[in-house]
C-alpha cells in the first residue's frame, strides 16, 4: 500500500490540449523521419567512400529530406491555423453568450416596466393603494456616499392625488456591534397622482457596514396610509 501511495503521489495532472498534442505528435514523427534520413545519407556517404555510392542516390536522398521538411512546415502551419480558428470560435462564443445575457436582462427589465404600467393604468383590477414599487442603490466616487432611487406608486380607483413623508432607516454593524442609522436626503416628502421617483443621496457614518434598508411612507389626509418595506442593502452597477 505504501508503494502504491508513493506512486500515486508522483502523478502529475496536466491540462488537456488536443491541438498541442497533435502538433507534438506530428513534429516528433517528422523529426524522427528526418533524423533517420540524415543518418542514412551519412551512412551512404561513408559507405560510398568504401563501396562507391553513386551521386544520383545521394541526390535522391537529399530531395527526400527536403520533401519531408516541406511537409513538416505545411503540417506546422495547419496546426497554427487550427489553433487560431479555435481561439476565434471561443471568443465568438463568449461574445454571443454575453450578448444573450444582456438581452435576457433587458427583456426582464422591460417586462417589469410593462407590469408596472399595467398596474398603474388598471386601478380597478389592482386597487392596492400606496406602494413602494422599486428601490435601487448606486455607489458614488465619494466614500460612504450612496445614490438612491425609490419608486412610489398609487393604484387607487378614484385616481386622486396623495402626499406624505418618507422615513428611511439602515440597519447594520458598527465596530462589530448591531447599529442603525436614520437616512436623510434633504426633501423626503412626496406628492403624486399615479407614481413618483424619489432620488437623492445618503451619507453613512464612517466604518458603518449596512445590511438592511427599511423604507416607510406615510400619506397625509383624512384617510392616511402607512406602508413599510425592507430591502437588502445591494448596490446596482451604474
């Protein structure tokens, strides 16, 4: 068992490269043929000195060597072309894969927008009242500064205007302990009939590690509405 374990430990794994293997085999085979031919020529010259090899035989062997050398260069060029073609195919495949991913992401975003517009334009079917529809967060060049966009919607059957205030709290860790911070962005009020995007910037305390965002909106009027949602702190690429 010890001997078998020692043999297994000496095994080396190498990446599988079929084109490189083909090239090495062709090069090795042609190299062996050339060496054998050169050895034969040398032997012929030596024997010719003793037994009288004809110049025609030596010339024929030299032509054979040149022919094998040409075939070797041709095979080497073919391997190089095959490697180049393979690299182009791989690059094109990766480009198509990325384009398909971007297209699917774009389709998904359009479907979400269409669904949102349907909810807004058909309040009789979706009379849910005030709602926090979307929350998007972006990093900024300044440390601890983050840009946000919050989409509010109202799907009321009567389509009346609504106004109110928004409150935002971020929970996370500060110096290894649970902590929370209230976010302000200047004007946190809203006034809308169907939908409104609230855009601004938040500044977190230095060393604060955000985890969860709690957004609460409260409408004013005789029939106030209170909506609260939590979102994971996730940055969206700009």
